[in-house]
């Protein structure tokens, strides 16, 4: 890991990010890149190897095909950031290689009602300049001849700006640039947050040291509800198990294999010379935050029967590897929570991404930076995704959750 943990802490920071990995680094990066911000930033990272971070366990894909306009805008900025990655993060003329592969996302419909739902959603997506195309079975067969189109009523395909990338490289580039910009990283754990008169005043660490802070940003991923509880706030974010599988297929597929989402919720895509897949567990329940075990039985029980139904060549496959991960799952509506609460004005949320953290990280980092620096969101108005909807129990609809 490039970047040595700091051993000397200043007594006070303008901004403290509780948790590093993608979200803490994105906030730190955009603050340090903002010409109107001249403060100090501390990122407190309990896992210096990042081995247990969800950033390193994600499937690293990005799309425009959401049904909520804010999610489309958030991920679109992520796409723009990736397209200009070298210029955005280069240090001394160098940057990590992202290896972006544009394939599109393909949402399949198994009946006419589902197809009409995808089509209706596409109208709104097209109105927001998203690149999406509705395809009937014969059109699917022409583009993807490996698919058994007798199983579907059609599908919705995204453009080549949707695809997959090296998530570790994305994170590394953002983090290295933040360190280059004089952001301080410390290998430690936040154990308590002191609040006085509706503001966080002190961040206490497991090492026994404490620092003052003007702003504290909750970027703690699956630990977010624990951090929120330190300031007396409830956050409906819990860890949910997600297992990723990589498998080989005995009969090679020569066509593009986009990230394909079946009506059963099983998804698959090509991953270089292999294929990657996953599914929603049944039942999908909260697990221990330290539980990163792979649920290997999911492949044969949940995934293989489905993917072989749509791709006959997947009848003969072999799992190459698997790993466990977690979603920081927002149980209210599966959408992120960003900004402050009325109760603690300088404690900011950047939590509950429910699987969309890598692709939405750049836009959220920029949004938090704007909120701290200017007192408002300037690029994308993210107020509808604020904590007020959590406090009132008012969900925001998003149909395209994977």
C-alpha cells in the first residue's frame, strides 16, 4: 500500500473522515482539489491493508441505467471521472491503469409486463440523455447469438459507457492524489464522538489520542450505523452478504457478454477470459459486520440454474474462485444518505450505497466537498437524498437495484 500511516496528529482538523477506503478517500480528494477549500483533512482508517474493505471486494461495474434521476446523475459523473481518470488523479505524470471495458448492462424481461416496465423506464432515461436501447428477442439474438431468446420477452441494453473497471486502481488513484495534496491518513479506529451544543467537537481514537474537528464525515461503510449512534442518530444501514463468483465456460463465447441482469436477480458478465456472477441471497438478511465468508453453495443453488437457462453454454462451467463481501444496505430504500441532520449540524452522512459505492463515490465526494466548502450542493442537488427522509421514514423509489 502506497502512503505511510501518519504517526503525528495535529490537535485539530477542519474535516475528519471516519473510515477510509473509497468514500473517505473520495471526500478527502475532492476537498483537497477544491480551490475554495484551504483546510486540513484527516482520514481515519481502521484497516490499513484494505483487505476487509468493500472497495476491494466489489465487482467494479458502472451504469447509467437507474430509474431515479439522481442516481443517473451520480453514476454519470462517475463515468465522466473514469473517462478522465489520468488527468484527475495523476501524480508526477503517473496514474494507475483502470482497464475500463465498455460492454453495457443488459436488463432482461421474462414477460410482456416486465418488458413494458423496462420500456417505460427507458423513456425517462432517454429524457436524461442516457444511452439505452430496447430490444426484442430477434434483436437480442442478433447481438448476442449465445443467448436462448426463447426465454425472454426482450431487454434493455445500455451503451458502451457502461461497463467494468479495476476498482482497486480507481481507489488507489484517488487516495494517492489525496496524499499528494497533503491529506493526512492515520491507521486507527474511531471509538467515540463527543457532541456539545448540537456539534461534534472531539473525535476519540482507539490509540488513546483525540482530535478536534469542525466537520466529521461518516464514511464508515457497513460500520456506519455504529458511527451514527455515537452522536445519537439512527441510521438504517446494515451489512448484507454478497458473494462473487468467477467461473470458466468449456465452450468459449466469441460475442460481447454485457453485465446481464436476469429477472431472477442473478447477474453475470465476462471478466477477461472468465465470467463473473452473483445473486441476492435467499433469505437476504443482516449479518455480522465482520462476516466476510463466501456463501459457496449459492452458485449451484441460486446462480447456475438461472444462467444456464439463458446461456446454454453455461451448462458446462467450473468455478475458478469466489469471495465474500457485503453491501452497506440501506433498509429504507437502498439509496445513499448524504448530508447533515437537524440534530448534529457538522456530522455528515455518506452512507447506505447498497452496492453502488464505487460508481457513485466520485460524485458523492464532490457533493460533500461542496457542502463543507460552500454550504450547499452546487453540481447535483442531492438534498432529496438527505437524512430527513430517514428521520421521517420516507423512501425514495429506485427500481433498478442489483
